[in-house]
């Protein structure tokens, strides 16, 4: 495991929303902002994992159970959580689900559901936090995509499509919001050794593929991705917006 060592003083006391924050990369992002002294709210459908994370982190972190595919529920949850903390300074759109699916098996309903899980909520979460950021004339949004669309992940056309669209969404939001002092960037992780990825996909054969495809012969840990996200949200990146940053050990 790696650990986040850089401290950004401007993040102390900042209010941060992280979607999909209960486990995996999301939990590492929540923990990384908490370590900075930020007030972090994790939104996730997994209540058991979310409550366990908050119990482990203690004061300064909170959890809101939320089905992000329900735009009305998302709007209400963000409004209530934002009001309680004086509005969010930072949004990390992290939630996603990389189920595999064949072209032949995809129905119109499944296609829409996959885009709702992996793409739609990123726009609606941004929409929910933008008004308070505009009032402050400052804010940072980090959208999590994936190298999946760049390397052509097999058996996941809906997931790959959503991840490609997130980069486009990032550029659109960055252009529209720059005049309000709001920065929007995109992070593309490679294969990250989360518990779920290890359980579902990390066979010896795939492990060999990962390391042979990367320039760096290592496994990327959730904390490696979290470190990039935290830096982008900090004032150290105050001149960085409309950018895509890749954390894949040189795969793509």
C-alpha cells in the first residue's frame, strides 16, 4: 500500500462531495481528503461499506446513502448535505460500475441503465453543486473516467462509451464554468488493485497482461489515484482546468 504524504494547507476545512465513496478508489479519495483536514461527504448506495468507512475515519467525514441513478433523489441529497456544510467547494464524480456485457446481450433498457450508473449522475451532481460554487467564485470538480475507452476494454461497450463521454463532459463543463472560477478536470485510472478488481478480474494471466502493458511494472493502488485527485482539487492546481490526467503506469 502507498500513502498520501503531500499536505495542501488550502484543503483544511474545505467541503468535499465524493460519489461512490464507500469502497475502492472512492473510499481512498474520501480518506485522502479527510487526511487533509477537509470535511468530506461520501455518497453511495452501499450503506454497510459507507457506514464502516465513516466509523473508521471519525469526525470530519459523513455518509449519505444514495442511489445516484435517481436524479431527483440526487438533487435532494446534495441540497441537504450542501446546506448542512455551507455548500461544497469540491466535487469528485467517482461512482461507476464496470460490469461486462456482450454486444448481443445489450437491450435498450440495459444500455440506458449502464449510462445512468456510469455517466448521467456526473452531470447531475455537477449541476447540484455549481450554484454554491458560483456564489463563491471558486470550486473544483474532478470527473473520474478510465483508460478503458482508450485501450478498448473488451466485453463492455456501454461502460467504455460512458467513460469516453466523461472526458467530453469535462471539457464542456470546464469551458462553461471557467468564468466563475470553477475548475473541471478528468482523471483516467488504469487497472487499480481494489478489492473488487482483485476478486473479479485479477487472474494470473490478467496480472501478466497488466504488467506487460504498463511502462512501470507495478500495480496501481487506490491511494495512487486519490493522490492525483487531491492535488487537482487543491490550489496547487489553481491554473489547471479542462485537462485529462492519466494514472495508468504508462499503459495507454
